[in-house]
């Protein structure tokens, strides 16, 4: 019974993390873990400086 609970907890955590990543990608975030992921230079078209190294 303990194994079933542990596996269920892991499945829930992985599912929530996957849902977070999918939602972020649908919003257009280029770097999901980056604090300025929504404002990354890869998403800017004016060529201005960026403060993270995402591409």
C-alpha cells in the first residue's frame, strides 16, 4: 500500500510540473525556468539587450 501511495505522489508531482511547462509554453515563455523568461531577448523583436542567456 505504501508503494502505491508513493507512486501516486510522484505521478501527481510530475503531472503538475508538466502542466506548468505546457501552460508557460502556450503563453510564449521562451525560458520556463528563467526569472525574466517572458521578457527574454529571444522573444524581443527590437534587438534590445536581454538579461538572461536563453535562446
